[in-house]
């Protein structure tokens, strides 16, 4: 019984996170302005990170955790760099 | 003590992060983490930051509990606005709040709290007039938001950092 | 693919609850990204995923792996820590960049903009 609960809840959670990645991708394509795309990218990577955690639970391996940590760090740096680019048109002044 | 550990809490935090990352409590890793903490603290010392003045851990714990509860509440509120847009009876807008707090660490904490809570976002801060501008998704009563920020957060933060 | 970990029923239910609440909050945030009308309304929606959405999934992961390996596995806390520390910074930098662009207009227009007006938020 508990295996059934776990399997289905992980599957449903993966489905929900996948749909939310699709929503973010739609906003990323639709725009309309550059800041909307950056915000969508931010949402995109956070959801991808959560999806990786769910994959880790499905497989029972902790490798996915390290990938998720990498995504969290890279996503933060890239979003800040993009926002900085929006402000000045340059990343490094 | 202060020469080698200018920021003891930060050094401890770095060591804990190192141990969490390696998932171990082996003495060798504790030593490595402690080295990392000392080096990190000294590097930060080179940046010549003003002293934090952090004193009241009990008040900080109270603030943390309050923030967790508020974030939970605003999660529900924002989820309702998104999923049931028909029931929404207010529009979003900007609120200007004049603050009394001057401590940069207190302001940084306030910024993180306001932005981390769904429904509010720190937009701009004018250090000359000490005027804060936030964006609120569910703007029913401007005075209520001003009171929330100044009474619920600012007084406690001033207690902690000033 | 079937998960064949034999956990007690109450624990499995708790894990499932945390996971589903976290995923549902993230989904709500992303739907809000599509549904809300203006940029400054949309900036609130990712915080749903980064506050209790992440907390729910991370908590479920901690509980699951701790029960699976029958020891305390808490390294997922690092992800929660990073996300809660970095999201306010990103959103604040983004909000300030947008204000700056609105104030100083077309000089800083970035590629990918379809709208040329400077007053629209």
C-alpha cells in the first residue's frame, strides 16, 4: 500500500512540475518584454530543480541532488547577470 | 578571537554547509570545514563591512516564526488570487512606506522578508528620505500594509540590529 | 516504474502530502505567470514555488531518504537554504532593473523587446 501511495504521488508531482515548466516556457516565448522572459527563466529553473528532486525520490539515488544543487547555483548567477544586463546593457562594468 | 574569527556565526555557518555537503561528521572533514570557515571569515573581514550589532537571538527566533507564519498565509492568499481570479476584489499597486530603521543589515533582512513573501515585493529604497517602495499584489488597504511592515517587522528588526 | 521501498503507511502518506503540496504550489505559481496581466503582478508568482513549494518537496525528500537509508539525510536542506537566500536577491535586482528601464527609457532597450513605449509597466 505504501509503495502504491509513494509511486503515484511521485508520478503526480512530476506531472505537475512538468506542466509548470511548460507554463514557464510558454511565458518565456510569449514575452512581451525582456524582463518577462527573465522572470520566466527564473521560474523555469526553480521548477526544473524541484523536478530533479522528485526524480531522485523515484530512483532512490542521491546523484540527482547534486545536479539540482548545481542548477540552483547556476540559475541564480545567470538570472542576476541577465537582470544586470537589462539595467545597463553590460554585465561587468 | 576577534582577530582570527571576525564573524564567528558566519564561520560556523560555512563549516556546517561543508559538513552538510559531504554528509559526514568525520574529524578530518570537521577540520577542513573549520579551515574553510576561518578563511571565509577573514576574507570577508578584508571587505571592511560594518559590524552587524546582532544581539538578541530570542527576538530573532520570534521574527523567524512570525515570518514563516506570514509566508504560509500569503502563499494561500496568492494561490487563491491566481486560481480564482473572479473572487479578487482589489487591484495591485505600489505602496510607499517611510521607515525609521537605518541599520543596513536590518534593511537587508527586511528586503529579504518582503520579497520572499508571495504578494509583496521590494522595489525601491531611497536612503535620503528613508522611504521604501513595495509592490503589493492584493492592495485593499494601503494603511494596513504600512502597519504590517512597520509594526510586525520593523520594530523587531530594530530591536535585533540597533 | 514502481518504488519498492517498504515504509510505514503513515510516513508514506506524510511524504506524499508534502510532495504534492509543494508541487501544487509550484504549479500554481507557474499558472500565475501565465494568468496575471502586468509584469509587476507576475513578479509575485515565482515566490510561490520558491517559498513553500521548495519547502514541501525538500521536506518530502529528506523524510524519504532518511527512512530509506535509516539514518538522517539532511543535505537537501542546502537546496532550501540556497533558494530562500537567492530568490529575494534575484527578484529585487530584476525589479530595480525594470524600474531603471522604465525611468530611462529606450536607451537601455534590450533585444527581445516588442514594445517600444517607456511608460508601460
